[in-house]
């Protein structure tokens, strides 16, 4: 049994296991949120008032709920929505640059919705304010703020005010940039005769079990960077723990979806307590339904009579574009902010790959062409290793007669066969492992690129060629069903690109120098193109396209190496 072949077989099977992991252990999509009561108050430690028992309300259409209270409209090139003057909440936000489907007339992505919204766009909002000891009136989620403005835009911040009637004046100025960054500047003026201690806070609350991709390869849910460490919590974590609290100086915390993010950013020099909380819905008996909340409470601030204090918080609410996240991380000094994108184990490859594809896309205007150029670059970089690998494999094949002679001469004496074989390798200066170099290189590249295509919003709804309008989903065509003419449930979905990938993989396999091996191993290797065709049929078509193009260039590369580089050397070895 040849050591080189064993190792190749082992690596191929390992790749199969890793690629199949996405499907074999994939969780089903989270159950759809049920219609049920919604609490209007949050039972959480940061509130000083007690007995904040959830009060049931009837869930209604989002558009109807938005009419309940006076609002300040939000209108920017990236966002549309409104601020609820009751509670001064950010609870109505749509992303103007993103739609639910590739249809340009489909609805815009709804990110934030007010309390009381039904399940399609369940309650999801951000709130800010002050906490105080009992007896001191501070704004609550029922406070009606005053505003002379009716529009928040890039060049027009909004100023909100509220007088508690006892000498404390609360002022809030909300500004927004051209993308997704809100700045919430709070000021309190003390016109009483005594000192007052206040605690700044900010929270993000989300009702129900949000729909997620439901896979082990993607984190969705509560996320934070506290004390320089990334914290990734799941909704299930909060259901089990009820409350998790962490003290930190600087950092950020929020809730992430596959492509969207809502995050609180307290001042990076301030000490605060971050909390992750789950408050069960008292009406529903379904586990996991209720309020998922992430919040921070700052240290106590003493406000002397006749003075004012200020506290500024930032809120990111939008799409997770890597260039934008890096920009905000640098601007605000945010640690690990780019990790809100789940780059995975191969972060050191995935992020550079994403940046390179973005650059190539900007140059060419088409992500498919960008992937072709990306593949050519990879092939050029790995060409020296490929040449060395193919030379070694060709030498190994040429040495097969001598290896067979050793096996026959020392038949039954495995230690002797192994020793003599290694002596032959040493004498001819070849390594049985060198032929595996291309496979070893491809494994991290494959998974890094898989992550790029799976989590990079730049790939979402990016057209390829022809019938493929979204590279982040499976090829919509189906060859085996004659493109939909046959509607039999047992026929698997296999698109054109997965089929082309399998064919190219088969051709490349035939062109690769293969040392003689046992029939069982040869059969496994021969079935690899078929297995991978069906395995990749439901993966992102952009990844399948990359693999196909990589195989095509690999075929050309192998032809060049075999004919022009190692052809004469192989002949010399044989003679």
C-alpha cells in the first residue's frame, strides 16, 4: 500500500467530512416567531423602579403601531425611519440600500421595529437614558419628549428635551452620518439645591426568537468585545442563564445577524457593566419567547447643584460592510469591531480575501470576473509549489516498477519493505508527502473563501453571469429535473455550475499523475467528483464557480507543467 496514496485518500476524506459538516450537522431554521403578547416594560436590573411586570398588549401590523405616537422622521441616503418621541427610542429603521430579494421592487430590509409589532418585523429597538435612586424622576420608556425638529438627516441633528418638573432638565441631541452611525449626546442640567447621582445607560431589546441561518458555521445573536476579548453568546445561552453581566473598560456590545448589526458603543475610556438578559414572555409557554436584551450601565456620575453633565453614546445600526466596520473601529477606537463579521477559524485569510475581492470587483464591476482574477492570482502564487509537487508525483510514478520489485523481493516482511522503500525515496530525492502540497494549500483557501461568500454582505445578491443573480445562494438551475420540467421529490437539486465543477474535477483528476494503488482506494478517488457535485449543489454558487474556475486553471497548469517543465525529467527518470 503506497504511503502517498494513503495520505491523499486521508486528506480527501477529511475535506469531505469538513465540507459535509455544514449539512450533516446543520441545525434546522429556527422556528418562526408565534403571535403572542408583547411586554411594554423590561424587567431588568438597570431600572431603579421595581415591579416592572410585563404588561401584555395585542400585536399589530408594524405600520399601524408606528401611528400611535408622535415621531421625528429619519431620512438619509442609507436609512429611512423615525424616532419615537415617547421614550425617545430608535425603533423604526429601514436600510435603503438593501432589499429582501433580488427584485428591485421588493421591500427594503426592515431592521428596527417598535414594541407591539407583530412577528414579521418583531419588536427590535434601542433606548438610552439615565437611572437614579428612588425619588428622583428620570425619563422612562413612557416619557413624551419635546422636539422642535421633525427631521433627522446627515446635516441636521435633532434636539429633544424633557423637564422632570423638579429641577432636572434632560436634553438629547441625536445625529447620524451618511451610513449607519448614530451619535446620542445626553446632557442633564441640575437646577435644584442639592446634588444628584445619575447612571447613564443604553440598551438594545429584541422580542421573540429571531429567525437565524441556524448553522454551526455562523454566529448570530448577542455579541460584544469586553476587556479586549470577543464574546459570542447565543439566544439559547440567555434562555439558560437568564442574565450574564461583565464589567469592562471600553468595548462594545449588541446583537448580530448574518448581514445586519445593532451595536452600542459607550465611551471607550469609561468603566461600565455590560449585561445580557432574557425576560420570558409571561403569556406564551413556548421556550425562548420573550425579550432578549443587551445593555450597559455606566458608573455613577455626581451632578452638583447648578451644573450640567454630558454623556455620549454611539449606536451602529446597519449592514456589516467590512470596510465600514474598519472605518468606525479606527474612528472610535473600537477593539475587534470587524469580528462582528464571523470570519471563522481562517480569519487571517478570510478578511484579506474579502478585501481583495472587493478591490477586484470595484475594478471590474462584476464579482464573477473578480473571482476569475482572484483564482489566477492564487494559481500564480502557488505555481512554484505546484511544480515541485507534480515533479515529485511524476518521479514517484516512474519509481513504481522498483517499488513493486522491492515488495516482491521482501514479500511478507513489512518492516523490510518499508525500510527499502524509504531508502529508494532518499536515493532518488523524492518525498511521498510532497504530492499532497496542493491539497494542503487548498483546504484553508477553500474554507476561507467559503466564509467570504457565506458571510460577506458584498456577495449578497451579487450577480454572476446569466441565470445566477445571487452568488450567496445555491445555483437556482436544476439539471436533473430538466430545469423544472420533472417535479419528483426524490430527484436531488443539481445546478449547472455544480455539474460543471464535477466534470472539471474529473478531468483534472485524470490528468494528475497517480501512482499505482489498490482497487478500493482507486474506486474512492474515482467517485470524488460525483460526491462533490452533489455535496456542493446546495452551497453558495459563488463558491462552486470559484472551484470550477480553479479546476479549469488547474487543468491548464497541469498540462503546462507536465509538457513543458517535468516532461523531459520524467523521461530521464524512466530511462
